[in-house]
């Protein structure tokens, strides 16, 4: 770390610049915020943690008052992790008790061992003995393992219990039974169950280019991924892109590119941004020209409730399998 041109010093400056830039941007950002944006903070945090650990170990080996910084940092990091988890999960930790017990126990054992070695180490500039170094290395390894238990569980939560694909995020509550399940559900966006819809569309598909046309990508994406069929999001991601007019949609229907169209499928945030207003001309044309399909023929139970406003229209009513009057 000697000199302004030190590679370590330059690395710290670079990683800190990255970290602070994103921290300021995210703190000042308005509107809808996706949790997965925070993934951009992981590289600088990991790099700075590694640099800091090496510096703390060197300070401990050097001795003096700086030797206590290593055990103090491990203990403070464990306390910080517990505080974060307490705010994320509340006191109803249930199934995560084992993780937090491992974290606390490992931090206390590591801190106690390092503090003990700090007090009992020989005074003066003489080098530490091999046994002392091995004990110190073991204590640091125990502390690091304890520090990684809870973050690893957070990361695995997105792998073992997949959440909604549109807003991916790690959430330890998904790994916690009972109370954790309720917490996880309250923090996630309920995914669409397109099973019944896709089955109906496939049964009535007559070679059109698109299996379905939707307002936004929110409904289109899971159908594309799950079935492999082409689906058109008429308004783009949030339903605000003016890619279609009623005249263009009419031409596509005439050319047998589209038959079934979903109306009222924009999610809450898209509606707040103006998706319903942007889609109104096309929605009015669809309701005037199309035939409403009986929801009992295509709606899955998970598409009810908050999504009861979704309506499927057949724009070729001369050959529908079944329909209901609007």
C-alpha cells in the first residue's frame, strides 16, 4: 500500500468508485426498482472484502493495537448479517435458526481464538511460531466459513426455490418453512399459470404465426418459454410501445397471422405507467370486432383473483371452438 501508484491502492480506488457510483444511483432512483439491479454491487463488495481481509491478516501478524482489528471485523460482520436478516425475516426465523446459530457460533469461536492469540502472542518484533500461525489461520478459516453460511443460503434460495422470472431475486424467506413462506409470498410477484390458456390455444391453433397476442411481455414471456410458440406483445415490455394500430392488427388478422388476443393482462406497474391508456384504441377495436371466449375454457385457477380482468378474444369468430357473449 506504499505510494500512490501502489497496485493495491489503485485497486481499492477503482472498486470503491464502482461501489459508490451504483450506491448513489440506486439511492436516488425513483419509480419501480428491480431487486436484481443490486447484483451490480456484488463484484466491488467481493473484491473489497478480499482486499480488506488480506490487510487485516497482515495487521494481525504485525502486532500492536491493529491486531485487534481482524477479530473485531469478523464479529462486526456477523452482527451486521444478523441485523440484515432480522430486518428481512423479522423475528420469525424458524427454519433459518440453524444458519444463524452457525454464524454466531463460528464468529464467536473465531473472534475468541484470535483475541486469545493476540493477548498470548510474544511481545516484541520476533516472528510468530508455527503453531501460533496455524491456530490463527484455523481461526480465520472458521470465521470466514461462518460469514459465508448465510450469504450462501440467500444465493441458493433463488436456485432451490425459483421465484418469478420477471423479477428474480434472492430471498432467504423462501427457504424458511411456515412463517417464511408467507413472508416470501408477500415479497414476490405471483407468476402466471398459463397451463389452461396454452392448452386451449394449442387446441384451436390453425397455423397462425402467433399463438396469442398480449398487451405486455409479462404474459407473453412464460408462454413462449413454456410452449415454444411465438407470442406477440402488442405494446412491448410495459405496453407503452406504439408498434400497432387497429388497422395494422386488422391486416394481420386478415393475413391469418393472429387469431386470439388477450385484453386486460397488463400488470399493476404497467397500468400505473399508462398501459391501459396506450392500449385503449386497440382494445376497443378488439372488443368491437372479436368474440369473447368463455373464461371457463382457458382460465387456470391461478389466473383468477387479481387477474380476473383478463379477457380472451377470438378475432376469427367464424371458426371458434367455443365462445361466450361479451
